[in-house]
C-alpha cells in the first residue's frame, strides 16, 4: 500500500479544486455541480462545502447523479442503484461533473448519457480527485485534476473520504 494523498494533502487538494472551479465559473452564473454516485459524491460534498465558504450557498445548484443503469457493464455484474437528486434543469447550463477517480472513462461516458435526461447542457466539464492516466478506453479527460498518477491494471486506487472511513486519504493498493 502506498499513500498518494495524506489527510493534509487531501484537504489542500480539495480546496484547490474548489478554487479552480470558481476561477472558471465566477459567481457560478449558469453553472451547476453534479456529483456522481456512489463514491464521487463524497468528493463533491467536500468541494461544495469549500465553495459555500467562499460564496453565498444560494448561488450554487448542486445535484447527485446515479449512473447505474447507464453503465455498459450492467449485464456483467450486479450493481446497486443509488439515488439521483437533481432538482433543477441543466438546459443551457455549464455542468461540472465530479467523480473521485478517472480510469477507463466508462463511468464518465455513462454519466454524460444520463445527463441528457435532465436537459441539454451548454457545456460539461469534469473534475476528478485522481486521474489514472494511460488507462483510457474512451477519449475522456478531466478539466480539473487533484493528482495525476501512473498505475498498472492490477493496482487499485482507494479514496477514503466518507464518515465510515477511518481516515481521509488516497491509497494505491496492489491486487
């Protein structure tokens, strides 16, 4: 096991990602943030918390998207559906999707398919905590990246961010 981001580094990285989003979306005009279920919402909750400390929370539209039934591997393994909570339209909005790890790009492709059920966005950007470069199966890249790393297929990135996890950190595990 190798630590990619310690608790302290993780806090700094989340703060930086929040500031980068705000740099490109001043006052969040026509911008919505959507966290991807299940693990991306732990990161998106923390980024939204940082943004709400800087700007009036009423300026931010924040939703959570479940992509379970949009996945192309749904027939191969059993997935537990999560709740989608997007109480607004994304029509002509700038959408910032947030997920914890970008690896093959399949999750993001599914998320973009799922988004169309809520309207046609003007633009979609991607924010990820960890970018596992060189493993893409789809031509997808993140606009905001906490840390880019090189990994082997037998390695797994574990992001510990929720209240159940013992300590907030990011670890690289050998399988």
